[in-house]
C-alpha cells in the first residue's frame, strides 16, 4: 500500500460510528455487545488520529433521537461512556488530548454531567488533539439553539450584523474548523442530522465496514482516499 501523504491529511475528521447493532447480530451477540466492542474502535481511532497529528476529531456517539432506543440499550451506552471517560482520562492527559462535547449535556443524568464536566475541565489546557464527542446531538437543534442565542444578542445590541462567520460562532463548538472529512461506517448514505451547518464542503466517505471492525487499517485507507481528493469548494478546476 502507498505511504500516506502526511501533508495532505485533513485538519478535522468527523465520524458517524454506525453498525454496532448489525455487527452484534452477525455474531449472534446482543446489540449492547456491539457497542462494547465499538469502544475498542473508538480507542484505536483516537490513538491513530493522535499519531498522525490530526488536530481535530469529532465522533457521533449518541444522537438526540437515540433516547428512543430500548431503555437497557440507552443505559448500557451511558455506562460505557462513563467507564470510558474514567479509564481514558490518564491517557488523555498523557497524550495531550483536549476533550469536549457537542450536544445537549443537560439531558444526561446529573452524575454523568458532573463526570463529563470534570473531564472537560481537566483536559482544557491540552492541545495536541481536540476530541469532540457528539452526545444527545441534533444538527437541526444546534442551528435553532444558535438562532435563539443570536436573536438575544441582537436584542441586547451585542451583535449588529449576521453573516456566516458570526453564525458559526454560535454553534456548540463554534471556535473549531469545519470538518474536512466525514467518515460513515456500515454503508448508509445519509447524514443523520450530524453537523448539518459544518459539513457544507466536507468530503464524505462511506465504508461498508461495521464500526466494531473499523480499526487502524480501515481508517488509514479512508485517509489515503482523502489525500487523493481534489477539493474545489464550488470553484472551477485549476490548470
Ligand atoms: C451506531 O450503531 C452506534 C451508536 C448509536 C453508538 C455509538 C457508540 C459507541 C461506539 C460507544 C460509545 C462511544 C463512546 C465515545 C464512549 P447502531 O447501534 O445504530 O448499529 P445498527 O445500525 O447496526 O443497529
């Protein structure tokens, strides 16, 4: 396989981690076991992102719509998140990972909210990799949330005009660059309400690989494909 062109790697990778349920079904396991193994992929993808010095990674872990899943599945996902945060904090500190979330944190049990806030605070000064996890996230709700905050600030006279640059500042993670590359595992060709504003010019990559099987090799293959893409941002091809 060709060597990856490090100077052409994306600055911000976003991933829709899909297919845990299907992976478990194929292996005749319970859906929640797919999520448990999915955590191993999360670890491997974060470590690889760090090794490649890609500075921003956003993972879609739990959508606003996911609350409608069976109660035991939701409980398992929340428990996995809590255990993950507890186990990974030392590694985040060691590798200089700054942790943040995008989404509606207030939907979570108070204890988990406090744990998440603690990890955000402890890792705030790290800067090697900005890791954002989308939790109770909905792209449409994020846009409405931004519009409401803008209306308030216009009323208060804090802002006088609204343009793309100002609008972006009101998104949950308004200070980070838009994703250059969006990966979706397990073959579905949709955005599922993920980062709707931010993906306007993002390169999209869909792989049939199910999330628990999406490891370093598959990730490098996706990134290699990105390095071959020609990005035009709506302009004509040069040369
Ligand atoms: C989609 O698979 C995956 C999810 C809804 C959850 C993703 C969560 C994890 C990988 C673990 C928790 C993450 C962190 C960061 C601690 P699906 O269940 O929709 O799969 P299916 O479409 O095959 O049913």
